[in-house]
C-alpha cells in the first residue's frame, strides 16, 4: 500500500493511498472465504458453500469491510510514519470510494490535527482576590432566606395573600385584543412579579387577593419575547388567582435542629462558617475563570476547522432545543439562531482553544481523570437529581456522555492547578 500525506493547513492534512488491485482482491477473497466457514445453506455442508454463491449473497458486505480494512491501515500508517496528532473521529463516506472493476483501490481523505503552539507560562500567574469577610447583615439575610425556604404554605385567611405569601395563577398577555401568551398554574408572589409589569403595581394588586380573584395590569412585552415584532409593545396582563397561600415560617428551634445545633449562638456561628465556605468556593471559581481566560487570551493559534464547525453545529442545535422549550415556534428558530451566529461562533472558538490549552497543561503536569473521579462525579449527579447511581450510569452510557464528563473533570483539575499555583494578590 502506498500512502502519502499532504499538509493542507496548520491543523489539516490530506491522506492519499493506493492499494494494488491484486492485493485488494487477495484480501477480499480471504475475507469472503472466512465468512463462509460458518454459513449454513440448504444443500451444502457447513463451510462448503461455493464461492460464487457466497459472493452473490455476501459479496457487497465483505467488499465494504475490505475497503474499511485498507482505509484503517492507511490512516494508521499515515499517523505513525508522519507523527501526526489527529483530533476527533473523522467520518469518511465509504460510498464515495470508487472501486471500478479491475482498478486499484485509490482514495483520499482529510484529517484534523491538533494545533502546534508554544504554551505561555501558566505557573505563578497573578490574580487579585475579591474575597470579603462575612458581615452580620449577610448572616441575617441568609437566616431570613433559610426561614423563607423552610416556610410551609397554608391557605390564606380573610386577609388574603400577605406580602410574603404566594399564589398559583393563570396569566394571560394580550396586545390589541390578541392573546400573546396564556399560562396556567404559574407560581407568583407579591415580591416576585411576572416580566413585563410594574413591580410595585403588581405587589399592591396581588396582596390581599383570594382564590377566584382577578386583576389586570398594563403590560410592556419584554425584550426577550420570542416574537421579535411584539417586543416593546404595550397591552394587558390579566392575572387570575386559583390558589392563595400565606407562608408559616419555622420556629427558631426548628432552624437550629436543621443545622444540628442547640442554641442561637451555635446557630449563628455555624451560619457564618457556612457562608464563609460558600464565599470562598465562589471566589475560587472566579479566580480559576480569570486565570484560564487570561491564558486563552494569550494564545492565538490556529484551530482545526472541521472540529470548530462540528462544535458550532452542536451549540446551534442546543439553542434550537432551548428555544423550543421556551415556547418559541419552530419556524422562528433559524432566524433567532442566525441573530446569535457571531456570539455562538466566538464562544465555540474560545471553548475549543480552552480544550487544547487544558490538555497541554494536563499532559505537562500529569493530571489525569481516574476511575475514582468518574465514580465520585456519578454519585454527586445522582444525589443532586435524587436518582440511583445505576440510572445515571445508564443515561450517560446511552447518550455517549462519559467522554464529555472526562473533559469537564480534567478542566476542573487544571483550573484548580492554576489557582493553587497562582500568586493571589490583595487589593
């Protein structure tokens, strides 16, 4: 087999190969004969079916496998002899390979290559901390939030929905007599108005209402509404209350029990400690993002064109799914995807560039994703979603998501490495 490689770009190569016809036919005949060893056909003993019958029944399939065999050989030979570093899995259309009668098997295909670049210093990078101590006001606010989260709903009494109550409602948007949106079972609270209405007017309107009450407010169609021509138009928002509730907060003792403490002092101390941990976690994540994005900005190397295009197609498909879930009509998906084309392209290139940077740093520092890392991640996902570990494994396997999980876990390790080896500067 003759194999040649032509570099067609910084991250692309064209592989051409030729297999003499007699070599191909020899491989084909051997594979055809091997396929007939276990064939059972009426009138013939096992393994004794004539070759012409095998060819008639299985020839096309065996010939395709022979083509795949030489295609794989050509790929491996090109990579090994030319020290290529391919990325992704190239999909080659076998039906595009012309195998004329008596002619040699000759074909060319392109492969994407990892970019070759000099990596900048990534240890000792400076990042300014934005971590601030936990204030008494933050503790009070966190306790109030916790009390609200643990409050239980009870039917609103004669006074109707209080300021901190909630309601299940039917919401209808209309402009010029035409209904733009109609949602039932919407959960609303006086302090959490729906988009498009004045917050103060909504609070005053919902407070004191009972099941069966309705009210109407002026509506300005939000800027992110799926019908672009409707954005900014004015109309009405009609809210009909179907269920009205007041919220009963837990007692101090119930809150203490929740955190496993027995006194107010212990409760406030534990709350402060947990807030400090949460703020440190957020600050760590922020620093890691700053460090990684700073590295990305320092590296302007060529990227594999087809890899970027494939990733861009994935992002566009995800956006279409999100638009569908948001209730945007399907015939408007393409236009909205096109509106965000530049944004999607920039995000895709940044993500692909980050992938190569992360892999280079991980290889240099011998950072790897071990089986224990995958097991911990699966267990964490199962816990977050209230699912069994076996269900998570089956879902990820069925949807071929374990490779993506490995990529994400490796990036986490690199991000932590960058932060732990950075110089944290006080403002």
